[in-house]
C-alpha cells in the first residue's frame, strides 16, 4: 500500500478573501478543496512543498496533519491577546505539546510522535471540524485538551517503570468530557482508562461569575476603551475575548476550574490498570448475564428449535446446514446449563444416525465439537 498524507486548514475568526483563496490554491497542484474557510490537500506520493505552519500563520486558525505511518498533528493559531501563555506552559512537553510566539500570534501544536505499522490506512476528513471547538475552549480557560495531551505523553512511556513526574494542574470536568474531547481522544488514540483515572481528582465544572469583570470595566483607561470600541466597529476577531483577558488582568481573576496537580504519573498508571480490570470484570459479568438470558429464552422454545433443526437439515444445502449446526451448539449449552446433557446427547445421536450419509453435515458437526 502506498503512503498517504492528509493536510487540512480551516479559518475560524474570519473568512479568506478572494485573493487569499487564489494564493492558497497556488500552493499545490494537489489542492482538493479551497473555500473561504477551508483548504485540503492530500498525497499518495510526494509531499507538500511548503511549511504547513507558515500557511497556518498567514491564512488560517487551525491545521490538522495525518500520515498513514502514524504521525498526527493538530495546531491552533491564537491572537496574542486572547490566551494566557503562563497558564498553558505547565502542560507543554517536548515532542508532544508546544507553544510558540510568532509575530502577533501564538501557535499551539499537539504532535505526539508515535509510529504505527507501515501501510496502515487512515482517514482524516471531518476530524478537524470535530476538534476545532477545543480552540475556543482553550481561549476560555478550559484546559482539558491540554491535560489530555499530557496524559498521551506519559502513556507513551514504559508503564512498568515508576514515573516520578507530577501531573500539571487538573482541569475541572475531566469526568464529563464533550464531543470535541472525545474526538481528541480518538484522534490521538489515548487510553480511556488513563483518562478515567485522571478524572477521579477532577472537580465538576462551575460557571464563572462575570461580576468581578463588570467592576473592572471602570478601571479601563479612556485609550483602552476607544481601542476596544474601534476594534468592534472594524469587526476585528476575538475582541470580546481580548477585553475579557484585559479585565481578568485588572482583577487578578484566577481560573476557578483548575486544581493543583499532585499525583505522580506512576500512580495514574496503577489507577488506570485497576479501572481496566474492573471494566473487564463488568464486561465479563454482563456477557455471562446475556448468555444466561439467551439460554432461558431458548428454553421457552426448545422443542420448536429441535424441529427447526430437522427442517434445516432436510434442505440439503450449505447455509441451512450451518444454521442447524449453530442451533445444535446452543441446544447443547442449554442442556449443560439445565444439567440435562444426557438427554441432549440422546436426541443428537439420533440425528447423527439418521443423516450419517451426509459427509458435509457430519464434518460441520465435527468442526463445531459436537
């Protein structure tokens, strides 16, 4: 199977102009989609000749890259005034999550380097749309995706070794993730049990009060008020968030939905293993419950099932033989459950004797262990 690379960019804060769309179209002859909000290019052979980060910085707000050898990247562009870099840095980890200032923008990149078997086919169309809400959440101070990135980082280390690294600040709401977080978990193949272990120390999300911010409005200088109003008139993106961040600075408001991380990575591995074992026990118990219920249902139509087995065998065809064999296996399970196996053996022996001249049927019985 050939290699496959998928690149997608999307705008969020503003659409591309016609001249920008033309410029993006000229970046590659492989461009499949270029609209006012999106660009997609993929390769089965060859590579994109430009730096995807530069394309993001110049034109877009979000970028996704995926290759069938395992590489996955998710990048967001933020106006410098709408995020708190000091709050994000504790989640950053080399080769997993980085935050860089480029001109008037911050680039946040999720890029866990994880290789999968060569030739594994992947599909990425639609994934970026599912992940885009994370950008707005980060601007609002919801750092659950950042914490999930840290979990992915430690999950790629040897779980047998005690990892002494302390977790970063714990965002609230890890126990009640939204669809964009679930898409993040799927896209980066994050262990659900590790997420559940982390969620044990995560408080519930609490609505933030805007009362302190309303009081801080009076502290804005006249120059700041004029600047913000001009930005509103010019329909500049993210004006509301820029204002909110400035008011938070004036009031020294701290995020209420973030707690101090105290657990070691090694502890999270152990908790995740316990949760996995508990899930396996529950799944096993549920499977057994369904099996017993199926047998009880079969018991109510046992005689009709024996007659149907005879009818299927009488058709002298491969598919009816297969169905008859499967029903006989279930009838034997019922007999074992009811402790009436000798009765089953007696009736089944009569069927074998009656149709002993049909080798394909006898072979099916043999393969089924009857």
